[in-house]
C-alpha cells in the first residue's frame, strides 16, 4: 500500500510542469510584483518591477508611495475600498499580467477577510483616506466600481526619517 501511494505521488508530481506550478503564485492575493510611483492623478507613473495590478484606466491611487493621506479618483462612483497587506517579491517580472488578471479573479469575501482597512457604502468618484494608522509596507488597494473589482499596489511609508532615503530603498529593491 505504501509503495502504491509513493508511486502515485511520484507520478502526480512529475505530471505537473513548472509553468503550472508557477501559475498559482502569479495570482496570490497578497503578492506585489511591482509598483507605480506617482505624486498626482495626472502624473505618468514611474513603474518599478512588473506591477500585478488590474486598474483598466478605471481609477488612480495617489500619491504612491504615501505616508498619511491618499486619494482615489475614478470617472465612476467608487462604492467600496479594501487594503490587503501584501509582500513584495521580485518574481514573475516577465509575465504579462494583463492576460492573467481579471475582475473575477478574487472573491469579494476573500478580500474582505484579508483586509486590514476598509471603507464601504461610498458613492463618490473622489475619495481621500487617512492611512496614517496602517503599518509601513505594501498593500493591494481593492476598489469596487460599478460592481466590478479592480486593484492597484501601494507602498505606505513612515513619516519618520528621510523620505528620499525611504524612496531610494524602494527603488533599489525593484532594480
């Protein structure tokens, strides 16, 4: 029986190729593979890494990185916002995320249960949020617009120390 089980496990592990195994990691809820720096909503962002975001020109988060207040603007009304603490990884840098990511990828309940901060029941195309109480680090910012989920990656930094040094550390990480 043990021998049969061992053979079955071996066959199953050999039948999965590397692409199939990596595919699972590419859509992890708390994975950040890059970020778009911008100071205002009109800025052309400075892309660092290969951001795994689904924005579809539907909304903009700025400034990014931020320490106290961020703004989220959209052409349509934003109804819900969630922040999910995430981990930066310099993986999947050659992946075309536009072919993998879609608005039904994550169940809303999964986002809600992993959220560190949320605003619900809004009806505005421009929202400012105080994120000063959030822990320093990367977040996926999920928004619901017209019943559809979109997301962007945000870096929240501390208001202590030299901001230029903090920004350079982020840039150096993604280089």
